[in-house]
C-alpha cells in the first residue's frame, strides 16, 4: 500500500503558517512585556513623586468615587504645576525607545526567554510599592480626609449663617407703604451704568424713479425723474419709576453685602453663636496632625437652627461668660452702626402730630434697644392695629445706638 505524499507547495505553505503564528505570538508577548515594564516604571516613579495621589488610587477609593475626573484633574495638575516634569517624562520615553531600537536583538532575546518571569516580577514590584505607599501615606491621607469633613462642616455652618444673616429676598411686585423717591433716585443714580442707551433712532429712505422715451431713431428724446422720501422712528425705553428703582437698589445692596440686617436680639445672638461655633472648630483643627478623635470631638453642625443657647453648651459659668461677651459685642456693633440697613419686625406708633414715629423693639434685656424712624403722616397710610404692624424697613442710619436706647433711621422704603 502506498503512503500519501505531500507536495512541495503544501509543505512550504504549512511552514509559512507556522512561522506567521510564531511571529504573532512573539509580537504579542513582547508588546505585553514592554507595556508591563512601562506601567511598572510609571507607577513606581509616580508613587515616589506623588505618593498621596497614588494612595487615593490604590487604597482611598478615589477612582470609584470620582471616576475619570480623578485622572483628568491629575493631568491638569501636571500641565499647570509640573510642566517641566512632564517634558522630562516624554524625553525619557523617547530615550527608552532609542535604546530599545539600538539593542533590539538583545532585548527581544531576553523577553522571548524570560518574558513570563519578568511580568511576574513587575507585578510584585507594583504590589510592594502599593504596600509601601499605604504604610507611609495612610496617616497623612487620613488627616486630609478629616480636613475634608471639617471643611464640609464649615460650608454647612457658613451657609446657615448667610441664610440667617441675609435680608429677606426682594421680589417684585412690592406694595410699598412708604417710599422716599428723592433718596431712591439719588441711590439709583449711583449704581446706574454710566452709558445707558436712552434713545434708538431708525432711519429709512424710500426712492422712486421714472424714465420716458419719445420718438424713434435720430428723433429720440428721453426724460427721467426721480424722488425720495426719508422716515425716522425713535424708540425710547420707559424710564424706571420710584418703586422699580427702589427694588433695584435693594437687590444691589443685598447682592453685594453692603447692607445690615436686623430682626431682634434672638436672631442676632443666634448668628453670633454660630460664628462662635466656627471659631471653636478652627481652634480644634489648629493642631496637626488631625485624627478621627479630633473630628468626633467637633460640635455637630445639626443644632444650627434653634435657640442661640444650642451652640453655647457647657456648664453655667462658661455659658454666662459667652453670653456676656456676645452682649458686649452686640452693643458695640449697634453703637458704631452706620450705612444702609434692613429692619424686619413689629413696629408701633410712638407719637402723633404731623409726623408718624414708628418704633421697633429690638431688645429688652439687659438694656432696651429700639429702632425708630419718622415720616410725614400724610405719606403713611393708617394701618395701625392693636399690636402694631409688621414692616420691613429699608433705610439709612442717621444715628447709632445712643444712651437713650434708640437707633435713628432715615426710612427710604417701608413695605
């Protein structure tokens, strides 16, 4: 029985296929080994230069929490603050490529023989580096995390202070019970832009022409007539009235934080108590390093809304000392008060006559403090009830707190 024979072309084809498969295998192996070596060098160098960032990547869960933003922020930091380091890294990559090209035969021979062992070594180097980073950076990273929690408390407290200390929102329309239009005009002119379009003029020109031809050939005569007409239209924006101007002024001073706001003693003490909470928190984070016990010792940010005594905790002596200090600060503020202000409270008519004197009791203890303003009786509607009237008064301080217990206001608007 004859044995089958393989033709020369089939044998050649089989050899070529085996060589192609081997070349693809070697190419993939070399690519994986070189990529692993590059990643290992990058990780080790990065952990040496920026250990805190790599701790967040390996152990802090930053990539899970922030996603790609954690990486893009790092790239932006390199571009903005470490540009020359980035250039050196690129030059290092180029140098490695040149050296690899010059010693390609020796390099590929080493990879083909010890590729698997080299990859395992790279993996162990990365793991060892990660453990070293954990051991050296865990205390400082915990301190940064504690600081972030404290900053979050700061932001919560500051938002609450802004909410309590801010004047009530100014929203149109407002039914003003009293309005000093002369003062409003003066303030409005100070904040109005200097170059305001007062008038827009639009011009149009309409033209018409006609041509007349008489005769033929040499006896041809032509006559032409033309005419035009111009029209002009002017558009003037409506000028703001007193109420509109007053609303704009109140919004401006509120947005730029150039106005005081008062309700009563309890509201002021609550604001000051929360400022004291911030001061206490700042004292607690003044020492370094920060640890969990220090964070747990911080006063919670929850009891911000409530009575002012919620932030003046402690025994009776400490509470009385703080209360006395806050009272002294409040009195000093009122005695040096100046500028624009809002007063939101219950006003009562104090005296009669040609002028109406409206008084709001800010505090009754330890000293009586009252805000008062006077306006012509003809300009204030009769809205008094048994318990007075609830008003929001926008005005200017004429005289700060005096010995008589009054803060005199020039009322600009009341609503």
